[in-house]
């Protein structure tokens, strides 16, 4: 959608009718001055801490007030050294969480979007209720689900089960998945719905006239056209779950090997007061997220191109 | 994504009247079922939070309707043990200041991105989007060290400043999408009709831009209000703790039994204002969220 804005900007020329190079240069100059405050603020609040975290990760934690350059020692410690168990456990758990949650949320969100797109009566009510899980603070949602997952809690009652949700690894895993899916699948529904609403109704009418079944229309029209909206949703959610903190921190606090990359980084850096090793873990998390985003983005886009050229 | 400008879909379900009634029922019955599923899915846990908050002892009473509704949990929220009023005050100040600052800075950037032409626009948009999705944990340690050295821990500025890191990109994104949809030609029209630039700005541009700016403010405010990680790191006492941290730290009489009734009551108090605002402005918020494509 970034390109959309750009394209629109290019079509709708600036304020004046005169588009001389002089005017264009003045416009670029104005843009520069308007963007400068944002640039400075983001440089101070994001760029400086990132660089500083990388610098910290290359130094030892000060035992006796001195910290020295240790090269990649901290990274080796996380990957193969004394920190490897904790790191890889969190790495695997975060990755599993991301894959399962994102798939589940996409499926449920897509189904919701299809329903919302069809529903004419009560659309306002549906849209309003979809916004409720989004508006609830994650910290509150985490407490709410902690409450729902207590042994005598409502989840066990409704499903007539007797699971000690937060007492073992996999039940904790699913508890986090369920809580996160509840909070964010409706949001995905909104993103996909926005994509669905761009598809003109005439396209479906034409397909129907040509004798397409509902399933064919869905596969040949809806899916390809809504694909970019789905990819955006997929990317956002993936980046979000890879850095997940609030929910596991409050719901399980890492018990039964449910630490995520963000929670171990937090615990090392802040609670254990190991800023260097903590920064190492957070830098690895950061790089992992960039790589994952890049891979998924290029895979998904390549697929889009293929589908488009086939059609 | 110009979702709002797209006209509502021509009624797809305007089927020939001759169609058998059974088919209509079956299709709409399914649709109704689907709508019911969405509403229950989204609201049931929220309903449960409210119901639990109204029970004197929610641990023992798991009935779907409070037998003797009581406000005892709400009293407990503000009692000497929890002093939730301070957390509410802190959250209002932190989220409010964050919102104002993010919008003040963001509105200029968004204007440039939505209306002006310059070569590196795509790059700037990309950087801002990347900043919005940045993992906070990667910034946390250096920011914590910085604010510790300044002696600012347990005050508002560390949280407000750190919150800007994700609220400013969010604000720019949502504002840019709103500004791109605005009929800027009207400004020119007003000038042609003899308005001064000042008049055109006050009487045309501000009223046109206000709804988008206002909606962006709501989205940014909610994002700041819901922040937990930074606040948990930068605070130690009630003096600066926002609601999210206070709720996570609630303790009851017994250390081993969480006061879930009280926690749910606090959760309701924190969420109800947001839900009301969201219900009133739902249409615009959905537009802002999906156009920016950014999660709050």
C-alpha cells in the first residue's frame, strides 16, 4: 500500500499549476523541511539505540565496573555456549508460536472477512464487535485469559475439559496461541475485508453470467485479488508475533519453557542486569525478524507474480 | 487502499425473486450463523470480564450471570492497596502527551508524503513503515541505560519519549492515508473565490483535515495507552506506573491467590472508555487502520 500512496501522489500534482523544474525543486525543498523533525526524532529514538545495542553486544558485561571489547563472544555464547539452551528454546518456541498463530489468525480472519463482506444487515454491529478485542490492551487481555485458563475457569467449563492450561509446555503454548488469536484475528478480518471491498461487484456478476460456480468465483476472482491484502496482514502479524512479549510474559512468564526471544532478552538485559548479553539477544531477535520478513515477503510476492502471469 | 472511496458493492444478493425460498433461507441462515459466530467470538471473553468483575467471589461462582451483582471489586481497585486512580492519571498523561507530540511532528511529514513530490518518497515511506514494525526490545536496553543515567526512571519522560518510537510512524502512516484522500482542490477553489491563504487554510483545509487528524489521534492514543514493555521497564512505583503495568502487578490479600475479580474490574475500567470511543468512531477507525495497514 506504500506504492499506492506514492502513485497517487505522483498523479495528483502539487498545489500550483506550474510544474517547472523550479517549482519541483521548491516542492522537494519544502518536503525536506517538513520531514526533518521526523527524521531527527527517529534517528535519536530508534537509530541511536540500535547502534548502541550492537555496540553493547560486542562488549562484555561489566563485572567489576569495566567492560571490554569481546568481539562475537556474546553471540557465540547464545548460539553454542552457555546461553545456547535458553536461546534455542526461546527461538524454537517463538517460531512455532509465529507459524501456528499466523496461520490460525489468517484462516479465522479470512472467514470473518468473507462473512462481513456478505452481511448487509448488522454490518455496523459486526464491525464494532470486531474492534473490541483490538482495543483491549494486551496486558489486560493477558490477565483476562490467565483468568479464563485457571483450572476451574470458564474455558475448562465451557469445553468440559480438565486441563491445567499453564502447567505444562504444550498447553501453555496453546493458551498463548488462543489468547493471541482471539485478540488479532478480528484485526486481520478488517484488513482482508478492506481488500475484498475493492473488488467490484460487476466482476462477480460477469463470472456468474459466464456460468462460474461460487467456488470457482472464489478461487479465480476473490483469492487472487485479495492476495496483496492478505500478504500485508501476514507480514504485519508475523513481525508482531516474532517480537511477542506482553502476552507470554504475563500469561506464563516463561514457565515450562515458554520464554520467547523478547522475554529472554528482557530478563537478561533488565532483570539480570546484563545489558551486553541482553543486547546480544535483542539484536539477534531484530536480525531474525528482518530476515524472516524479507524471506516471506519475497516468497509471497514471487507467488503473486506467478499467479498474475498465469491468469 | 482507497477502501472508503469505493462505492458500496451493488447488492450481490439481489437475486431473482423466482428463486426458491428454501435457498434464500439456507444461504442467509448460514450468513446469520457466521455473523453470530463473529459477535460471540469477539465479545464473549469481554462479556466474561465484565461478569467476573461484578461477582464478589468469581473463583467460586462461575455462573454466566452474576447472581448478586456487586461493585466490591471496583471499590477494591481504588482501595489503599491498589490505588488505581494514580495509574489512571499516569496513563492519561503519558498516552495524552505521546499522542499530541506524535501528531504534532507527524502531521508535517504526512503532509509532505501525501501532497508533495520528491524523489525519495518511496524510501521515506519504507523507512517509516519499518520503524512502525520495529521490535521495541531492540531499543530497550540502551534507552533504559540512558534514562537511568539521567536519573529519570519512574518519571513520565522516558515512557513518552520511548513511545514516540512507534507512535510517530503509526501517526504518519494513518495521517498520510487520510491526507491522500482529501480534496485539496477545494483550497484552490476558495482562493479563486477571493479567500486569502489564511482564510483558505482556516475555513477549508482545517475542517477537511480535522476528521482524519482526530481519527489518527484516537488510534495513536490507543496504541500508547496499551503499551506495556517500555512502561514495565521504566517504572518502579505508583508514581509513574500506567494502567497496563498496574494491572499486571495487582496483588491480593494472599500472595498466592490472584485477585481476579479486582483485576477484571480494573480491566473493565481501562477498556470501557476505549470501547465507547471505538464504537462511536468505528467507521473512521476502520478506515484509518486498514488504509495504514498498521496494527495499533
